[in-house]
C-alpha cells in the first residue's frame, strides 16, 4: 500500500526541494488552499529557506454573491501574516455552456498574470488526493475524450502553463480531512463554496459516489502506478518521434514505412500527439478515432492504392513512403491582424504581423509559392493524394497575408511559430520528453525543467 502523506510533512519535503525565489499561493478561501497558505507560512517561519518567500492571490469569478467579500477575507488573512496578496476579477461575458471549463481557463490565466506581476514563475495550488481521485474517476467514465490509460494517472505534481508559469501541487498524496483537521486545531475558519453542493456538477456527483472514508491508500497506489506508466509511455513515444519521424515544412509529419513494427502503445501515443498538434487542437483525438487510425497504420498495406483516413482535423495517408499526417484541407479560417498583432491561426501557428496596415491571413497560394511547391512535388515528398491538399498541408507555401489596400498577397510580413496544442497550454510534467521531441520536430525551442 502507498502511505497517505501528512500535510505538514508534505510541505516540509516540498520546501526542502525548492530553489530560492517567490512562490505564489493560489488561495480560494476554501479549506485546502487556506490550509496550504497557513502551513507554508508556518513552516517558513519555523525554518526559513534562504530566498524562499510567499505571496498569494485570489480569483473572484464574479459568479455568485459573496465571492468578492470572501476574496477580501483572504486578503485580511494575508495582511495579518504580512503576506502580499492580490485579487483579480474575471471580467466580461460569461458563457452559458461550459462555464466550469471557461472559469478554470480564466482562473489560470489570471493567476499566471498575477504571478508575473509578483515577479515569479511558480504558482502553488492545494489540489489534494480527494481532487485527484475525483479527476481520475471522471476521466475514467469519459471514454470519448481520448484520455485512455494515460489520463488515469491524474494531475501531475508539476504542470507548465502557457509556456511561462509552473504550477506546483505538493498535496496530491494528502487527504482533505487531514488538512481540515490542521485548520480546526488552529481555530481557522474556511469558506464552503455552495457550488460544492450543486449536484448539477459532475465533480460534486463523483465526490458523493466516492465517499470520504476509505479507498485512499488503494487509490494512491493505483495513481502512482498509472503515473509511472504514463511517464514511460510518453518517453517511449518521444523516442519513436526522435528516431522515426521527420517533418516536411513543419506541416506534414512523416513516419518511417516500418513504423508499424513499433510497440503499439507508444506508437499510438506518438501518433495521437502528432494529430493533436498538426490538427491545431488542444486535446488528443478520442479513442474511437485512434482505433481507426491504428487499424490503418498496422493493417495490411495495399500497394498502389494508399489507404487514408481522417482524425482530429488531420488527414492520415499510408503510402510506400511512410505514414503521412497533415491538417485536412477544410474549414481553414481567415484571420484579420492589426499592425503588430499576434494571434493564433487555426490553432497551429502563432502569427505576428510586421505589416504596417491590417492584413488578412488565409490559406491560398501565390506564384512564387506555387513554384516552390512544385519543387517539393517534383521531389516527390508527398503522396499524390496529399498534394491536392496543398493549401492546408504546406502553409509555408500557402499562408498569405493580404494587406487590405492591396490585391497582392505578401508572405514576408508574417512571422510564424508553430503551436504545440495542449503541450503549449497545459504541459504535464509526465510529458516533458514528448513535448521536447515535438518541439524539435517542429523547429521550436524546447521546454526546460523548472527551477523547483
Ligand atoms: N478562486 C480561486 N482563487 C485562487 N485559487 C484558486 C481558486 N479556485 C481554486 N484555486 C486553486 O486551485 C486549487 C484547486 O481548486 P479546485 O479543486 O476548485 O479547482 P479545480 O477546477 O477542481 O482544479 P483545476 O483548476 O486544476 O481544474 C485550489 O486548491 C486553489 O489552490
């Protein structure tokens, strides 16, 4: 069995590993995060770590009466302890569907911005083993998301958010009740968010089903085994990409013809990562889609008539030259950029306009690009079927910036940097090697381990 960690020892272990610098504690005012701030503050008062200091932030989602007041309460809690604290409010229109996901996205964005204001790249959250169990139970019940076995490892103790901020979770092996006991012993009250009772929320229903009394040790054991499995799978997928994949023009991935002989699980993981990035999505393709793709990859090969399929906005073609994966040629968006603007086109390219007038970015081809593209064709880089999808598959040849005042498309005023899908947004510590293999393939800077 895996031992449940005591919250105070977990904090000491965490602090002992930490390099100097500031930590931003994300405090909602609920028991877990208030407990985290309290125990971090106490541990540092008892045994200061050179250069390690705390600051705190609270996000007011503006979704219920009383939230602003609760944020202020956290503020005064911090003032009493001389901990700098900031509140940020989620402004603007709130969506009617997917509110929880949008609130989460906004929360991380605001927390990351506050961290930068505080001059730190590290945020600590109070996710517990209870949260972890719920997350895993929800993922397990959702077969269509594509979170297969890897998802069952749950949240990572370390995530890189938006390529800029590290999110640290020191309490993933601690129980919520033990944290509450610490607060009760100190007579510190916490806020119980009423939405934690709302049975319309999947998490609340899952919490009720799981209960609180038993199963923690077994759950922790399963989670640790799954986490190790996920890291290994991810590393093996990275090794496959390093040795067997190449890119044409950062937009078509080609896997070596004998790739089908590779171990199926890492192969499927490597291919699904490529599909996510090339298709401009933030999540891996679903299980059914991957079953279809793997049937194409490992099934019998019919010479002269390359097999093909689609998944996650990608076209996947199997031909004598190997397995080709690229964005499908449909639903390609147009994007208007003001001078100096940066925006993400099609989920795939972060584009900066250096033009001094507004430009329209769209897929298409001009004469020079066509000539270059023909060169690529004569070199027979792409299977014939894929050549017809040139507008989508080869943006270097086809992504145009058209100045509003001119009819002449101009390719040179754009700077394009490939996006790496979910890896750029929420890169889990399990996937660091895989994300680096993708970065290398796409000609991007890699991701480094944080100075935790
Ligand atoms: N309003 C908030 N302001 C500041 N920090 C918050 C806020 N809400 C949550 N957090 C931080 O995030 C942690 C997890 O909170 P919670 O479990 O409610 O979020 P979640 O949505 O389930 O998790 P995740 O954000 O990873 O999906 C909290 O312990 C706290 O550290």
